[in-house]
């Protein structure tokens, strides 16, 4: 369970930086961390990009890629 807590903390911090970059209120972004239904889809999943697609008027995949890139920095 410690891994889930750490991943959620890192995701929350990264989404906050992403929200600040685009002038969004981080408190309005629902951050969920899930286990994918199928093992070949990875260890963790989050619908954060889907929730940000409409307000940002961007495809969710481009949002997800940008957030993923921010995880490395």
C-alpha cells in the first residue's frame, strides 16, 4: 500500500503544477488512482486527463502525455 500512497502523492503534486501552468484551480481537479482492468495496461491508471480535456479544449492524450512528461522533471 505504501507504493499507492507515494504514487498518489507524486501524481497530486504533478497535477497541481500542471493546473498552475494553465491557470486552473487544482482544488477542482478530482485525482483518482486506479488499477487497470487488464495487466497489459500497466500498474496504475488515472482519469485525470479525461476530466481536463473539456476545460482545456484539448485531446486527453495530449494532456496525459504532458502530465507524464512532467513526472520526469
